[in-house]
């Protein structure tokens, strides 16, 4: 957490200093854990619809002109970003649903 505080620049650094002062004035404890700091950073800097937008991007993800590798990287990135926990079979079905039909048909013939 100390490293992240050290790396905050410009507005983010000013915001963090102000947050610490405000918490002290209100008699609230100092933020000492990464989880609490992360929660405050998200509350301040992420748009309210950030998570919903990420889910929509994942839901609408299609391979189109991407290579399978590029599609897979974007799929994995969005799955991590959305923090989706689901059975492996469901993830596979979600992944296959975005592949080009000619690739999906070949892949579906293979055992997982």
C-alpha cells in the first residue's frame, strides 16, 4: 500500500492527502490495508457504471477480425475484470459463443 501511495501523482496524490486529513478530522482511523485503499480509490476514480460496462463488453465480445490469441486475451481480461465465478463448462460456452462460426464448429468437435 505504501508503494501505491508513493506512486500517486497530481490530483490522485492531492485527493489521498485530503482523504487522510478528512478521516482524521472525523475521528476515523487511518487506512492501513490495501483492500480499504483499493475500495476508496474505486469509489473515487471509477465511474458508477464501470462494472456494468465491463459485463456488457464481455457479453457482446465477438472475435470478428481478431486472431484467436487476441480474442482469448480480451476474453480472459474481461473475465478477470468482471470477477466472474462460474462452472468451467459455462465459461467454455461463453468463450465459444464469441468465436467465429467456422472456428467454433471445429473447436466444438474437440473434447475440452
